[in-house]
């Protein structure tokens, strides 16, 4: 009996090339947006709401990731897939929102002093480093799960999952630490 799911395995080489390409282009595009001399004029102040929305998205993605882990430990594959798909979709929405915000708004400087400053920058730098490399294993892990390549999926999620969870959680922590310094 044939399933209605498209056979992604037939085009696996194309999919892998796309994953590699996306995993390189997105971090480069984000870096360009962060450091470009002039920001894009979106004609409104609405973009200053996006960091708050991003924190909600990251918080919800963190919960979805934790639920996904719980469900797979309970061998509830259907709920695991649903939780991980929710986390994946939230990650995509977050990425679009993040790109729009940083393309249109100047970055906010952290104003904390004393012991909190190195804590903030340690979290921020590790968050950025892991976020830059996270897309590659996340996309492959999601693809392997989607195409029911369970052994490849299991091997990869041992690395992809902790990185993804760390990025979502530290994103929220960094947001709370810098939010008092937002100008808008």
C-alpha cells in the first residue's frame, strides 16, 4: 500500500544539497543584516515589537522541544513528530521575524555592569555560535525523521537536539537580560 507522503528519498541528493546551501546562506545573511551600515526602512515602529514576539516564539519552541523529548521517551511517535514539527515551524517563523527585525532596527547594547556583564556576553556568544551551526544538524535531523530514516535520525539528534534546545533557551535568557535596554 502506498502512502500519500511524497517520496523524499528519491531526491535525497537534491534535498541534502538544499540543506547544505540553506545552512550556509542563512547565517551569512543574518551576519550581513546585523552589520550592514544602513538599515531597511520599513516605515513604522512596529518592528520594535519583534524581539518580544521572538522571546514568546523561542519559549514556545523550547516547550515543544521538551515535549518532543518526553513523547519519544514514552515511544509516542505521533506526538513526538507533532511536537518537533511545531518546534520546526516556530523556528522558521522566528527566523523570519529575527531577520526582519535586524534588517530594520539597530542592535541594542547591553547596559548591565559588574558580574552580570560577562555572564550576559558568555550566554550571548555561545548562543550566537550554536545558532550559526544549528541549522545544519536540525534540518538534517528533521529530514531524516520526516523520511523515516530512524537510525540516521537517532544518531544525528544526539547532537542536534541539545544544540537546538540550548539556542532556544539561551535566546529567551538573553532577551530577558537585554530587554530593559531596548529603546522602543
